[in-house]
């Protein structure tokens, strides 16, 4: 049976939110004070946001929110803070919170949370932690997402395997699903194309990316186990070749049988008439450890916002009232960061969302220490790519990455 997500799903990014105590703002033209809202969502996603904004504007008479899409919103925010034209609220990459809070670009929400007695325990803890820097909350979470295992139900039935629940089952199923013709890969049993998921695999192996003292912690037996598993899948079992289905969605086209993916793909896959797919929680590692990466959006009030009071009203309306989180899910397919909203039947009675919610129970956000994103992107991932290309050994990749990773973290300390 085909899983239906019900409604359109936009591609997800990460986001955060922060607030300050300044009030004011110009008249919005309809009798309410103007609230300027920035974000990097465009096209259909912008339409989804604008519909939600219209619902807020209709719900009260004090403020009129206007959404203004921006490219490179973080960089433009710093420019605006330095030169004027600061927005009141920003749809924010949660992962950037530590970087921009340390630059003084985000206002603390602590006083506003206390004044309005906002219960922050209503949010996924990992999402809220990602919006916290040096013990201070700078944002409220809006949406969440994770990587779960998508599988082609018809192909699994064809070879007689069940959806995998651990690494061993994943490897065996992927091998059974793989098809080659004269050595050429025709169908990949499992897409092993994203080395950026290393942190998720590492958690499944029982390891962690960063130690308590802020140093690389992946050059360990657990980290080596991940790369050995990848090597077994690609080079011993032959379930994937580098570059296979590159530039296309192999899962959608039926040339990839299983892949890690997230809720942003549901609408696309539901629209494909002959794609009968299912989703299960991310498989556990050798010792039963479960892990997945948590992402999503939040909302912040930048330093110097002319109408922080209106921004805060908008933020709390959207994030703390479960019915508004559900309404946005019905518009966009995005999973709410509000726990009560996530328990709505819209999610719990839908097979696709049920599996994603199961993974949410153990999904974690990336570390929030300054420089982590650069350390991962510039220090770790290039070495993993070299390993996958057969240029260096697994141990060499981890040794090289550890040195670069720690150097980049030190430069950002």
C-alpha cells in the first residue's frame, strides 16, 4: 500500500530563534505595528510561510507581519546589524546559533520566556539545546526533521527480505537487492552517497563526534567500525558505486532500493504513481545503539530589532500553540518541534510520520560549539571522501580528519 504524507513537503533546513526586550515598530498599514520577517525559503515554501503569516495577522489586531525572502540570510543579518535595516524576526538555521550568538547578533530570550512563563519543555529537548549558547536560550524551535530509512516495498517483497532494523540486516538486504549486469551496477541496494551522515553512523556504533572538553572524539574503534562497514557495503558486497545515480533521485526512479532520507521528500514520492515505499526507524548499530541526526527550523529576534515585542508575539503564537504547528504541517508537511503538536493524529495516524517520529525518539542535533560546522565540513568530510574513493585507508582518514578538525575548532575558540 502506498504511504501518503497527505500534503506538500518542502525541503528542510535547520533554524533557530531569539528575542529581545525592545518594542516599537511602524504602523503596518492595517492598524497594527509592522513586523518584518526574514527567511531563506522561496517559491512554494515561501507561499506556505505567507499563508501561515496571514493566519497570524488575522488572529489579532496589534501586529502585521510581512515575510521577506532573503538569500544568505545570516550574512545579510550581520550586514543589517552593522548598517541598519535589521528585521524583527528571522527563520533561522538552528545550527548557526552558537556562531552568531557569540558575535552578539542574537538577543537573549531569557527575560521574555520568564515574563510570559513559557514552558520550554514543550519542545524537543535536542532542538531547544541547539538554540542555546553558553547557558542562554536564543530561540524557540519551530520544526524538526531526521534521517530515517526509506525502502522500496515492492523490491523488498520481490527478493523476500524484511525492512532492516540493524546493520547486519541492512547489509544483507542491500546485497540481496543489488542488481549488476556484467559488473555494471544497475540497481543499488542501498545508497551510500552521503559521507556527511558519518556522525549518525558513529552514534549507531556507540561513538560520539566531540569529547566533553571540545576535541574530536571520532578517531576511535567506533569511528573505524563505521568506515569498515562502509567499505564492506561498497567494496565487498558491492551494493553501491561512487557516483551511481548522481544528479538524479535514484530512489524515486527505482534504481536505488533503500536510502536514508527525511520528511522533505514525502510529497515528491507520494506523487509518483508506481512508487510503493515504506519507512522504518534508522537501523541500530552492532551493539543495539540507535542514532540519527536531528535538524529543522527555529525563529530568532536579532539584536537591534525595532519591534521585538511584535516578533515575540508572532514567535510564541506559532511555536507554543500546538494547533498552529499542526496547521503549518498541513500546509507544508514539516514536522513541528512542539511535542504536543507532534502527537496530533495528523502525524500519529500516518505511517510515514509514525516511522519518522519513532526515529525522533533518539535523534540528536550536532554539537553547538563554535567552529563545529567548519570543522566537520572542511576537516572531516574531505578525508571521508578520499577514503571512499580508495585514496587513503580508513585509519589515515580518521587521523587526518582529527588533526584538521581540532585545528579548526581551536581557531574558532
